[in-house]
C-alpha cells in the first residue's frame, strides 16, 4: 500500500482524549524595579517607558538566583492548588531561555527541589512561545496515555541577559515563573486545537550572539557584550502583531467560533502596543484580554502561565469558558492554543 502524502491527509489537531489545565501557580521575586528606578541608572524616564511599552514596573531577582529557584515554588503552588503531591507527577516540562545551567536541565533541578521522585523531565526552548509548545507536548503525551499528570513550568530570569546600556531592550524584561498541571479532564473541556509555527529566517532580529557552540563564551565575547539580548524592535513588532492575531483567528475560524464567544484572550505580554494591535485585528473587546505587563514586564516564557494564574485568581475565567492563548518569540517562533477551561 502506498503511503498517503501529507498533502492528502490533513493533520488532525484533535487530541485522542480530553486533556486540559487543572491548576495554576506562579512565583515572582520580591524585588520591585520601577521605571523611576531605571531612570537613575540609564537615560530614560517613566513616561517614555509607559507610553511605548505599557510597563510601570518589573521584578528582578537578586544576583545568584537561578531559574529553578522561581520555577520550583511556582510548580509547588500549582500542585497545592490541585491538591496533589509532587510524587503524583509523571513528567516535568520546563521551558526557559535562561536555564540554571546548560546541563543538567533545569527540569532536573526542579524535580529534585519539589520531590517529584516518580517523574522524568526535560527542558524545552522556543523562547517566548515555549510555554505553548510545552503545553501541546504535555497534552499530547497525556492524551496518548504515556503519562497521567505533567507539571509544565515557564520560567525566565531575564535580568541576567539584559544590557543596561541598551534602554531599548533593558526596560522591557522582568523575572518570573508560572506553572500549570496538565491531565485528563471531562469530555468537551481542555485543549481543543493548536497551531505552532517557526520561521528561522527571523532569527537575526531577536537573538543572543554568543554562549552556544557556534560562539562559545570567551573574554572577547564578554567584552563585546554578546551575551545579552539583541533585538530589532520594528521587525519583531510587525511580525508579532500579524502572527499572533492571524494564528488566533485561524483557530477560531477552524472550530467555528465567533469572536464574541471568546471569554478570555491571553497573549504573550511583550508590549502593550503589540497586544492591543493583535486584539484589534481579532476584533476583540479589550476587556477580554488579560494584561499583567504593567506590573511584571515581559517575563518571556513565564508571561502566559502567570497571566493565566492571575486570571483564575481574579475570577476572569470559569469552567467551560472559551480561551485563546497566543505567543510570539525569537526564532521566529509563534503559536496559539484554543481551549475550554476545565475547572
């Protein structure tokens, strides 16, 4: 029998079983850094930052704090909110661009810190889209029956890779961690659809030049400040607006939903102008968009899980509500997830 080509057999994004998020958690460092604080160490001011980004303040860790030290408490909070023990996890997926170390994986450290003795784990790096990629990975594994419960942790310590001499990027980022528990849910709830994309030609617009095998750390790379974020803001902006909106619209249309049926839109918290523009392209009521960038800035892969946790705390989402998550990040990577809230 001849194999059916991919063009003849459309991909089926429906999971084999209903799987969804059943608990959330978060962790932020206590140190608050306001725009006025930044104005004391660089040429900027509160109005310049707020009008261009929507950010009023962010959280930064104290030096020597690793991603695991935020990720583990976030996961523990999610476990506590679900009412289960860490030993009931089968897998820990950590998504980050700022791991404690290149190896061992930060997932290994978090597994040990929370006492998830029955779980295996690994790190996933898709920049700001990482949480959604990890959510799809976790959900697919649960639906296939390979694991029962997964802890998905999005964590980044962005203050360690920003150049305080570059005000265009250094004012944008904060540190934080968010976590969710993924497992089987009632029929009709949970993940309904997803769409993820990569365009590697966009990698030159948002990247870190050194620190990997292509350009290992050296005295020269440190002196040249090549271990910091480099970003072409205008290119990232226009691509993020288009792809987050179009990808989210694709999922709504593909599943036959109208915009007014969407209860909550949770975009990656990159820049309030990007978020507002994406919501406008979706013809979405701004009141249905979750925003926490004003208080926490861009925490990269932690923005969506922390925003979800805060939406739950604020009772902005309830069982059965239609929710869209959408992200765009370095790579370029982007994606969206459509789900019905499961609890």
